């Protein structure tokens, strides 16, 4: 994960907001999985999206002009056909605008800021993926949980005890429950009416079971970068000369995990390579993960983060990377394959350069990149509309007792 300088493992919660329009007029309901595809209202669902980790933090700003940036961002995203956003639903400890100040103690002001984010996403027909914890110390993460354990007398040898210590796991389960059962102070809707996703083998299984005990409608994902592990050792040659202890195949084969995720940062992973070599790596990286999702996992795959920093490369190289990712997704989607969409890192609105990491896209300022994004949104929406049209024709034919492409009585 780029934006905070390191690869980060996340547990994520996908909120599919009910009662509002989806990516096309009249679409309501839950996103589901059917084999290697997402579905919505009985038809395949493909969507273009973005990352904006900062939404809750900015929504908690005392300045109305700063808070307005949340609304502006969602409006601009909708205008470019973006239908999924990924952001943080955590900020642990005592730092500025923390959400969970100490285990079980929450800032209502910051929670109301998260309510605003959810409300604005709903208003603009954009579905949310909420990340619940960070593997690294940015915004608290597992390091903060480990420190909380130490403060309560637990023998903590490393931050990785987050995954094994029963007291710390209890802290985290409480955070899951608190987010899932939160009643939004703006919309009046609680998260248990939504859809979810989810996270190292035994820990994934335990937490997935816990989540589903709260709400059986949850979809779960691990939040992986896509590195291959020991379960498919011959595939480790596809990794960028390192991997971080995760296993794209084994972690995603857990039955409770509904879809796979992949990140793509060739500039970060292959810093000594030229743009052509990074592009060649990226093309192969995309294809092997689409193929494995389709043929091995038989689950959808979301390219949950990708980007290229303008601090080290010209915009033409970034646009070429976006086009490579989008082309692979579209080619798979057009053929009914496993690639469900992509979410670039990261979307800003005007006046946010102090949050910049070089990967940001400001739609009003980055015209060439914005055009590529909007074109991808339109192409994926056309696929969606085609499937809906075919479905509606089949329903009409069936309702009139007419056989249509094998559908009917």
C-alpha cells in the first residue's frame, strides 16, 4: 500500500448502502458473489473506484470549508463514473482526531465525522470499503493495539502479537462490533444492514467467523497486496523479489473469504528498473492474478490499489500505468472474467496538497489522467448495462411465455 510508505495488511469492511442508487439508475440492494463475479440485482457488477484514506480525518476538521472537501470529492468522483471508494475507519490512540482513544473508548465527534463520510457516499451512490486496522503504525494500527496490551499487563514480545494475544484480539473484535453496530447519526442506518469484506490463516478464519456471527450478509476479503507464498511456491517467481508473509492463494482460499485483492506499485517494488521493465512486470502481475482468481480461487478480484508517483516520473508514465491496469480489467470483464474493478491510489479534491504523497490525482487539475479514469468508468458501465438489458429481455420473454435464448417455459 503506497500512500503511507509501506506494504500494509488491512481488514476491510465494504458497506453496500441500501435504499439509494447504485452506478445506474434504479439499482438498489446488496453486492453478492456468483463464482468469479460480483453481482448486483442479479446481473454482473463491475465498477471503477478510488482510495481516499483521509476522509474521516478531514470530516472531523473544525473548519466547515475543510469538511466541505468530503462532499466535493464524492461529487467529483460521481461525475467521473467512480462507484467504489476505500477509506479508513480507524485512527487509534491519542493522536489528532483519533477515533478509538483507548480500547472501547471512542471519540463521538470523530465517529460523527465517519457518519458524514458514509452519508455523503450514500448520497452520491458510491459504495464504501472501510479499512478497520493498519498493519503498520500509521494512524495507530497493530502497534497501538500491542501498546494497549502492554499497558494492561500483557506480555507482548512484538507488535505481531496482535494476531495471537487473546486480550488484544478482544480489543480488535470490540472495534469490529462497534463499527458494525454503529447507528449513523445522519442517515439513521446502522452498519448491520450492509455488506462487508475481510483478514493469516488462523487469524483470518477466527475474525471472519466473528464478523459473520454479527451479520451473515457480510462479504469478506483479506486485504492482500497479492504476493504469492508457500502454498504455490512455484509462483513466488512472480513476486517482485520479495513478499511479506502473506499468501495470495492460501489466504484467499479460506471459504469465508469472498473475493481477492491485489495492489500494484511497480515504481516502489522495482525502483532500480526503467519504466518499460516496470510496465512489463505490471502486465504479467495483472494477468497471473486474474487467471488465478478465475481458475484457482474461482472468486472475483479487485485491484484495490495502484499508482505511480509524479515525484519520480512524468504524468505520461502514470497515465500509461493507469491504462495498463484498466485495459487488463476491462478485457477480463468484457469476457465475463474475474476482474471486477480497480481503485487507484489516491483521489484528492482541490486544496489538499498538504496530504500529497506524489500519487494523488486531482480530477480538475490532472486532465489526462481524469480522462482515462472517466473512460474506464464508462466502459465498465456499458458492460453492466448490457447485462441488465439482457436480463430484462429474458424476464420479459419469460413473463410472456416465450423462449428467449433458452430462458422461459
